[in-house]
C-alpha cells in the first residue's frame, strides 16, 4: 500500500476546555485563598470596628377580616409593607415627641411576618431604652392604624347596606301606595294588577330585612377584630454577642472572598489563555514532554529535598546526558519562566558530562543567574556568552526564550535545544512564537521539560505525529525510510518550516 502524504486537518478545539479551566483555577489557589483570608479578616474587623446598634424587637398579633387557613402570607406581607409608610412613622414620632423626619426614621426599623398573623417589628436606636421606646410607639401606631382601617371598612360597609335598605324602603312605600289605589278598583284586570303588587311588596320586604341583617352583622365582627389585634410580645432589647457577630461576619466575608477569588481566577485563566496541561503545552510548542520536575525553591533544600524530586532530577540528568553524548552538535537548554530551575538542570547535566572531559556552561540567561553565583567545589566552569572563546571542551548553553529574546543569538548557545517550560507561565500565542522562531533559526527541539506541572494532570504530552526532530522514534523513522526507500511525510504544525531535501541530506 502506498503511504499517503496528505495531512489530515486537526480536530476543532472546544471553545472552553473545562479540564484546563479547573486546573488553571486550582493552580491559582494562592490567589483565592488570599482573597478568602482577606474577606475573613475584613468581616471580623467590621464587626469589631462597627458593631451593630442597640436593637429592640416586639411582636404584634394582627387579625384580618379575610383570614383564610390557606393564605400564603399575602396579608401579613401587606401589613409589613404598610409599616414602612410615612403615616405610621409620623404617628410613632409624634407619640415619642421627636423632631426626626419620618423618612429618616423609616431606615431605622423594619417588619417581617413570622406567621400569617404575627408581625415582628425590629427597631434600632442610640441606646437600649430608646430602641424599646421606639418599638413601643411604632407598635402602638401600627395597631391604632390597623384598628382604624378595620372600623372604617366596617362602617363603610354598613353605610352602603343601610343606603340600599333605605332605597328599598322608598320603593316599598311606592308599592304600598299603588296597592291602596288598586284596591279601590274592580274587575279582573285590577285583581291581576293587585296580585302583582302584592308579590313586589313581598320581595321588597324580604330584601329590606336582608340588608338590615347584613348591616347589623357588619358591625358585629368589628369588635372581635379590634380585640384580636394587639401587642403579644412587649418590646425587649436584643442582646448581641460580639464574638458571635464577629464570627458571623467573618464567615460571610470568607465565603464572599472565596467566591470572588474563584471568579477572578477563572476569568483570568480564560483571558490569559496560559496552557497548563501537558497536551496543550506539547501541541503549542510542537514537541513532546520528556520529563517533569518541581520548581526549584529560592533557598537550596539540600538533603531535605524530597526523595521523589531527587530521583526525577537524576533521571532527567541521565536522559539529557545520553542525548548530549550521542549528538555531534552543541545542545542548549532554553527556559521560559523557570531560569533558576534551568540553571540547576544545566549544572547537574554538566556535572554528569564532566566525567568524560572538561565541560563549560555558557550562561546566556538574562541577569546574574549562573555567571555570578558562588561556585561549589567540583562544579563545572560557568562563563558568560560574550566571554566564550575557542576551546576543545564541551559546551552546554543555557538561554531564555522569554519576551525580548535575541533569537539570532540562540544558535551560538546550541544548534539543538531542550525547552524547559514552567506550566502556566507563557500564553498560547507566545508558545507558538517560540516554536516558530526556533524553526526559523533551524534549531530542532529535542523535547520539553515541564516545570511545576499540575499533580492531577493525566493528559498525554507526547506528540505521536509531531515533527521529525523529536527524540521519540527517530531511529525507527530512519529505519523505515531505509526499508521503504520512500520519504515519509509527517504532519507538522503550521509554524514549522520544513527543511529542504538538500539540507537534510547535508545534515
């Protein structure tokens, strides 16, 4: 079968990778933990610096004319809304003899329905005694207003019924007069008309009696409603505990800070677009992840370094040493966001290669990362990039691909390179730029060493259809080429410039 040389289009990337978002938010746990701690401290400080004012509460039993067992609380909510009116506030201030404006007084109290007939009134003041007096005046004003409205409603209903009764009585008087006139007449027609008038008088008399009874009943229920509306819990001061208030406010601040930190971290992760997963970093750089290491601390850990970290560094050193020994070209280590870790890796690698001959570490890092450090006994020599002279010793270049890099100088550090990238440091656009610039400079990337990866990352950082410069499967690829006699076309990233056939043969 003839191998195909057409490249398949890559699958469309999702608009939002939830796994990458969760990892990015988890990596910024220091941010949202700090915001949660700030919220906790601010809540506790607010409770201490601005304690709640003295507060008094009272409970009023409110009787309604339209009370129903299945009432969803509409009537008591109406009463709570009526409590927040300037009329009731003005009557309460008038009873207190205060010159405060009703609009200002309305900010100092509130009402809430406990049940369908229980209204709790909460009032604040400058002292407990003032708060209790305000609560008593406000409750009395509300009860008086409620009773007044009940009485006015009953009186209006009774007056309407009595007016209807008086109107019926006038009609009855007219019917009685017509009956008297019809009784003086004779004949069959007069008898029929008289019987009709008798029926009308009976209906009017019944309706008059009904209106009279309903008017009497309208006033009968009013005393029961008036007596049922009363203060059932006298005003009392609310005892407030400063530790409890501080704990409550601190808890609220903690939750708000935590939620705000999570939101800020999520938005920042989406906007910054900084890859943190192995597969994303490998795809954007066009090279496979060959090793992972934790970030080197600012202070040397020495023998207190975790055993797993020491083992990983030793394994990485051995892998890179085999790669450098088998390469006839100079190899460099280029960092992105992890200059300290890259320097340590370079020193370990140089120490492993020093057993075979003299090794010089060429420092091309920005700042005094390696050249001005205090050398330890047995460590290889470290020289600056501008101080490199001709010599037979093996050179190991250390440089940076951070923004501001002089790309044309990277080949002086090494014609082949290993990228040391800190997870979540560079944006996807910059990783593309790094891969494109290295391809333009004809510097093959042997692999990527991932620094400070997410411990829960289970993605694969190997590019199975990556460029031909990867360490993985290079010998097997050459064997396939020699066996088939046909050059295999691999799928390369868009930024990778292919090496012409003449250059490949020369290399």
